[in-house]
């Protein structure tokens, strides 16, 4: 499988599942292609670059509008977190998984969402 295909599957799957259950009135999720063939995932810089690309793709896949009410904002935030988690899990890169776990631990300690 190509690097692009795996990222697309992960983000589109979570978008479909989550938006169908959390926000029935929300627009359909988008498929987002995440390219990382140019990255060296054996380095911290490569892992960080991929993590940032996945965050951006999760935001796009969850399709926020410019004017979110409280319920829509919550659904959007949940979608972003779950999209990122699913994408990282699908890629199966131990360093990327550790990066996500580190962000989740820091977010829990600070009492904020995963970024």
C-alpha cells in the first residue's frame, strides 16, 4: 500500500463513523490524503512533521464550519481527536504512537484536548 492510501483510509473511516453518530446534521466527512513519502520516520523531525500533517488532515476531514454552536464544536473536537488516533493506529509506527501518547498524557495533565 502506498503511504497516501493508508492515511486516507484512517481519516475517512473515523470521519464517517463519528459524524454519523455524534452530529447527524453535520456535513459529510471528507477524504483527506496525507502524503509522507518524503519524510524519514526514523527521525524525530520526520515523526513531528507527519504528526502535524495528520492533525491538519483530521481538522479538514471533520469539516468544521465557521460558525459552530456548542454542540457542533464538541462534535468537531471529538472527531478531530478520534481521527488523529485512528490515523496513528492505522499507520502502526511505534514512534508516531509514542508521540500521540505523549500529547495525550500532557493534555490530560493540563486538562485540555489533544493537539
